[in-house]
């Protein structure tokens, strides 16, 4: 029983260690919301979190494609994410566009993993 208590305490502190101030500029509700979206084509799979999220307030649509344009000029270091250039265009597969939830950020948000894999795209808008 004692080892379980120690293990839980260590796991809890490890989870807290991830917050290095990267959430400071975001209101609490936005911080929490960025952890909650689920992939539209995999409702049990997370879109990930703020370390994978980039503002994408501009887009292009045509020829059956939706292209999100990175507009995020926040510093990457505090967010612990790879750098993406402002103006970079990302093709968003139609099965990765979320239409089923609000968006309190005031920005379009694209969640991108390694190799430019798109987890989710949530259009600009509010609740």
C-alpha cells in the first residue's frame, strides 16, 4: 500500500512538472479547453494539447481542399512545441475538421503532430 502512495505522488508531481508557465497567457477556461477536443474521426482519441496547437486564423478552400494557414506568432519555447512559420499552409483532411464543439480561443486552432500529421482543425469562432 505504501509503494502505491509513493508511486501516485511521483506521478502527480511529474504531471505538474509539464506546466512550465506555458499556460500563463491563456485564461483558465482556454487552458482546460485545449486539452479536451477529441478527433472527429476517432472520438476516443485526443487532438492532443497546447504543445501541438497552433493558431490558424486564415484558410483557403477550393478544389475539394481546406488549407489552414498558420498565424501563430507566440514563442514556441514556453509551449514546448516545434516551430511553424507564420504563413505556412497545411492541408487539412476533411475527416479532421471538427464542427461539433465550440472554440473559446477566438482563433482557428490546428493540432499538428510529427511529420505534419493533422490531428484536428477547429475553425475560428466562439462559444
